[in-house]
């Protein structure tokens, strides 16, 4: 079973990289979950992103702090803060607060699904959007496999942007029409993960992610990747890349 899971992971990564694009990032994180009670957990995580194609230069650094509350075996809620440092940006420090609700559906003996909605509020240094709504859906095995206690999962995150700096839009003749925020569905992320829980206090995940940006069900004058027909420049171009990630997590407390 472990060999089959490894083969599946490699195939998905290769397909993602070959078909969807050639830009890769490496994401590596270290997290600590502190159990405050049977239902309440304090979560903290440090995430670093590197560019393997550019001498492993830093893309961004993220520090997260959140509280997670288990309402029952099906529903959880979480709220937290994420501070991002982007060295290459003229606005390097960006902060956001978020709240998330998640429902877990154990619809068979072998598979369970998760469905969540996350709402984010971004600081002034984030000019692409002021708020985002993220729709999260995924499936995973209910049981773990092999002596490494591996659980595979597949999930998709769909992003809806609200606000941000105004984008100049043009008509078919190249004349300026309106300036508006690019509200709408503009980003999707597909994740494939193998999580291994080695002990009650330590687990790690290997995962692959593909990010695609687009204009989905978007009005003509709410799009991103807008071409200025007079200069050939593009406002707020699509961001597409692939990620190979490693996540280490420690559990402390009751």
C-alpha cells in the first residue's frame, strides 16, 4: 500500500509540473499545537518558501497563531492571525486575520470528506484584495496505513477576492471604461498530501500543490490579467506555480 501511495504522489506531481507549468517553489513549515483543553487548541506555525530555481532565495516567510475549537466530532471553528514577510516586495510586511468553519462528513468506512469556509481580512499593504472568501473541499482516508501511519488526502481551495486597488478596464476599441476592484473567483489551489503520524506527539506531511489564477464566472469589468491595448502591459497578471512542501508538527498538552 505504501508503495502505491508513493507512486500516486509522484504521478500527480509530475503531471502537475509537466502540464500546468514549470515554476516551482519549496514550502517548509514547523508547527506546534498546544492543547489547552479537550476542545480548545492553540496552534502556531512558521512557514518558509524558497525558489529552487534561484539559488533557493526566499519567496516569503509566514508566522501564524490561531485558536481551534472542536464543537463536536463533525464541526470545528478556528480564528487566527498570519504575518507575511515578502522580501522582494515594495510592501514587504503583510498581515491578515481569518476565521474558518469546517464540517467533516464520514460518509463511508474508508473515506471522509471535509468542507470549510474561510473569511480573511487583509491589512493595507495587501493591494490585490481587502478580503477573501475561501471555499475548501477535500477527501481523505479514514484509516492510516503501514507502520508509518500514513493518510493520503486531496483537497481544492477556491478563492473569491473582494476589494483591493482599482483596475483600469478598457472597451473593445481600447478606450478607458471604468476603474473597479477585481471582485470575483480568481484563484484555485489543488493539494495532494501524505500525512504520517509517527507518535502521539509528532507528525509530518509531504505534499504537492498547484496554484492557478483565472477569471471564473467574472463580469468583464471585474477581471484580473487585464491587457492595456494601448501599451501591451498587463494589470494584475495571473500567478501560476507549483509547490513541493514538507510540514513538521508537534502536539503538546493533554
